[in-house]
C-alpha cells in the first residue's frame, strides 16, 4: 500500500467521523431547543399558579436566613 492510498483512506475515515459528529450535534441542538421551550412553558405555568394563589413568587422571596 502506498502512502497516497493510506492518506486517502485516513481522510475518508475522518470525513465520515466529522459527518457523524455533525449529525449528533444537530440532534443535540434540536433536543436542547425542545427542552428549553418546555422549561419556559413550565416556568410560565408555575408563575401563573403562584399568581392565582396570591403567593409571593419564589424568585422574589427572601431567603430563610434573612
């Protein structure tokens, strides 16, 4: 096997690995965006629930050691 063929095989392997990693990153990005939307909705729902109860939102409460 000559050096050129060896280099071509390594480049082909690296290209495949880069494509696979790119697919993984794209899937993770989509999942993070989906989870971010869910967290936002849950935060809104909790804020609405606290407002309906007349409670002070947790973010505005003083820590217990004050």
